[in-house]
């Protein structure tokens, strides 16, 4: 009986100090993720988040489609801060004819990120006659 | 043999707790994961404010682990480990579900992905903590009450803070918060403040939900009202202002507008403060 009680007490003691290895694994992964997120956000904070957006637009592809041509492009924000309501205008100048205008609005282009889009024109766009540019942005 | 009602923490039990944590993270996190504004806030929010917010979240998780814990033995190590595990569960759940919704994808820059996941992991990790603690059967309510008693007044206020933060955070990202503030007159604002305080008091002391607080002994209505209800509303206001600031809503905005937005957001925050006391 006395022995039994001693054994029990030892068991309780072990119980109190025992942490399952799974708990170590779970909190270890948690710690890694926490440090990773703190580290990367902190790095961004001190990197270049202060500079206002600068957006460049490149044409990636021109594909003939029914009723005209599809011009695919990407708009790239080369700074660290986000631009919202970015308006992209495409202008296709004709030989003597009236210019065709295309409009696209991106809700957001995050810092150091790009967004893809497309415009439709009826005439075949050629390099020298097609100009795409970002018209402006708003701070989010 | 002596009867011991404290379950031994085995790997199996911990695994079940972990599964419940994932369940809680999904349930508590899903409303914000399907909120459009949260995605853009993920990359447009000020980085230092985001860092501070995640730090505050970790402190709240540690507090929740302490107050809602099921183990009697309080140790900092246990609570910190629980908080880290809950945060990890929140991050993994957010990343998985956002990827499922195509909100994050591999062709995005890692700054965008991390911003989105980090912000979503706040509600998800609170859900993970509550899921693990509250959805489980082996909760030791005796230890919980004991802790609240030991912590005294702070033990009364902390759950209100956690609840207010959670609900305020759930509402604050939406455009509607600002819109509501813009279309309200000052009289609406005052009325909303009064209603918030009344509901906070009624929810905690009058309606008789399970876990209702009994007014402190010998306390008159006035004393309870001042010490707990008004203190709770004060917490709701501060938390609302803090969340608005974190989301950049206070930038270049007139003081009167900021006050109105704070009162609007303090309405759900007060409800959160009132009900959190019942949940935790």
C-alpha cells in the first residue's frame, strides 16, 4: 500500500514535467513561422516601402481574335508601395485614321508586383503605332 | 489508487487538441478570408503597424492560453508554447485556404503572399486558441475560475479586451465601417454609444447567459456599472481606435470623423467584449 502510493506520487511528478513531443514540434513550427513572418515584414519595413509607386507597362503578346486583335500586357510596380485604381491607357495611332483608345483599371498593384491585362483593337497593332502607359494611381 | 481527474498530456491528446485548433482557425478565420478588403490590406497596410499588430496578437494569445487554459499548473513556458502553436496553426490554415481561393498564388511576389497570410493569421490564430481550449471536452473550468479570481480586476478586463479585439478586427477592414460613420449625424453617434454601453451591461450582468458574472459582492448598481461596464466600453473604444489606426483609417482624417468611426466600430467591439466573458 505504501509502495503503491509512492509509485503514484512519482507518476504525478512525471506527469507535471512531461510535455509530449508533438507539443514541442507544433510550437517549434509556430516559432519558426513567427520569426519568419516578423523577419520578412520587418525587412520590408526598412527596405523601400516609402517610395511612391512607379508603374511600367509592357506589351507581352498580340493575338488576332474575332473582330480584331487582343493586346496582352503586364503592368509592373517597381517600388515597395502599393498603388490602387491604376488606370492603363492604350493608344493605337492609325495611318491618317483616328486613333483607337483602350482603357483598363487595376484595383491594386502591390509593391514589387505585376498585374496582367488585355485590350482589344480593331486594327492590327504594330510596334511603332501602339503606346501603353499608366495614367495615374491613388494611395490605397 | 487515487482518482486523478487531470488527464495526462499524451501525444494522442495533444494531436486531438491540435486538430481542434485547426477547426477553430477555419471557423473563426473564414469570414475575413472571404472579405475582399483583407486581401488588399495584406499588402497595402503599413509594415511597422502590421508587425506591431502581430506582436499584440501574440500577447493576446498568451493571455488567452492563461485564462482559458485547461491545465492547472501555470507556467510561462506552457502558455508561450501554446501561443506559438496557435499562431503556427493560424498561419498554416490561412495560407492553405487563401491558396485554395486563389487569393495567393506562386506567381505573386513573396511580400504580397506574406502580407496577406500574416494579416489573416491574426483571427485564425485566435480561433485556433479558442478551438483548442473551448471545443475540447477536457476543459477544467475550476482552474479557469481560480485563475480569474487570482488575476482579480485584470482577470475581468482581459477577456473583454480579447473579445473586443476579435470582433472589432472582424468588422474594421470593410468599407462599410467608414460609410456608416459618414452617413451618421452626431446624434446617431451619441445614441449608438449609449446603446453599446447598455447592451454591454445587459449581456454581462442581466440576461443570465451561461457564465454570467455575478455583480461583485456588496456592489451597488452604480459601482458595477462604473467599474466593469464603463471600463469595458473604454476598452472597446481604445481597441477600436487601435484597429482603425492599424488599418490606416485615421490618416489625414478630421478628429470628429475619427471619433465617429471609433464609436461605430466600438459597437461590435462592445458586443465582443460582452460575449467574450461568456466564452472564455
